[in-house]
C-alpha cells in the first residue's frame, strides 16, 4: 500500500554480544534528538561492451548498503558502539580560569582550590591582559614565569610587585564519580558489530506507512565525530556500512500493510 512518509522516528543501535568485539557495558542504545537519518542502497553495474556505443548487456555487480544519522543527545556508551572498549569508572575533570587571584607576598605562591586532587597544569593567564605566562620546570621564576607542583603555583616577586592577578587552569581527579572511555591501539579488524533499527513515525490519512520498520542486521561504524560550534549544539554524525549476518541476510524493511 502506498502512502506518505514524513519526519524522523526512532532509532536504536543494538551491539552484538556474539560476534565482533562488543563494548562494555553491553546494552542497546536508543539514539535521541535525531537531526537526520538516511539509509542508502547502492549497486555497481558491469557493462558488456562490444563494437557498439551501448553495451550488449548489463549485469549487477557489487552492492553497498550504508547508513548515516546525526544525534543531538549522546553519551560515552553511544561512542563506544564504534570502538568496543571497556568504559572505566572515574576520570579527570578540568577547572578553567580559577581566579582571578592576586600573587601574594613572601612565598609568591597560589594554592588552587582542588590542590589535593590536582593532576596537571593547563596554563596560567595574566588576568588583566589574558596573556599566557610561561611555565618553567624548576628554579626561581622571572617576571611572566611560574612553576607548579601538586597544585601549588609559584610566581616571581616581580609579578607580585606589579600587582598581577592570575587565572589558573588545571586538570584534577575527582575522588568519586565519573566514567572514562579510553581508546586503545588494537590489531587490524578489531571493532564491534551492531544492528540498527529505525522506526518510521508517520502514517498518512487512510493508509499505513509503507516504511514501518527498517533493520540493518549487521553494521560496522565508519565515522563518528564531535563537531562543536561557537553558536550551536553538538550534533554527532554517525555513519557506517551494512553486511550479511550469520544467516546471510543484510536488511529487512517491514510494512504494516
């Protein structure tokens, strides 16, 4: 039955626990805030050319099935559908531009708020000019320089005398909470195998949608991204290619009528 199709419905990605390299934790992922979704069937034809300008025959050759979609609401588990790593508990967080803090007298040292959890320096700015200051590994800092260790930043007496205030950025490790996805360097061929289900939402008047559910039985991802914008939401592109599952089937297109 023919009818109209409008809009984007629901999309689900289901990692396989029996083939490929499954992510951990292993759980179906619903793709939310979908900006667009597209499945493409593409076939290559081979022509039998003779003495004439047009072929004597055309035979179907290689066939590709690919998908792409864009999601506005994703998390670590969504990204791990491509990589198949084990997500660990804990991780690092950043403090950006703590301050401004005036460089004190005598020791000329500033101890950051999360010094007990401090992991590494991300740089120091002169709060008035926003010019970066130079980190030196050791010794006595000169004007515009500093050293740091265990969350304690040491500046020069000259910068104290000049009345400089600083903005400090750094990484720290929270005592509890958080999760981390770390990408490892695996041997060629390592990746998860997923299936994708897309449910069409729209039913035209007097007819059921001919595109009720589309399922790609086995897919591997080829692209994901983090396209951040100055004035816009992060919308993550996800794309990949389909291939036959263990039964030899590639895709299903179900219609309620």
